[in-house]
């Protein structure tokens, strides 16, 4: 899949744990995810500012589905299966 076929679904300041949680949520719903992080920021441990941002990218064809899932997550509408 070319980079033109991937769309940013979220940009997170600092990234880190929140980015991994959201990646897990999307992947659990069978939506492929790529995390894009500035290599220099990670190498020097920068945790603030634009260099520390993490972008979550999903296939363009799954963008609306991913946005709906993230909206539901942030609204507290998702349930943990028993």
C-alpha cells in the first residue's frame, strides 16, 4: 500500500502510551494502523512540542470507520466484552 493510501486519523501530543492504546483499539477491530513519530524526538527523548507528536495513520478506505471508533472510545461508548 503506498503512502498516498494512508490517512492521518489522529495526532497525539507526546504520543507514547495513548498512541499504543489507540493502535491496539484499531487493530482489535481489524483496522491496520501505522504510527508515525519523529525519529529525532524519540532518539533524544523529547516529550513536548511538534517533534514529539505521534500520528496514527489508517488506510484511506477505512478512515471513516476508524474515526467513528475513536469518537465512540473518547465518548466512553465502548464496552469491554466479558
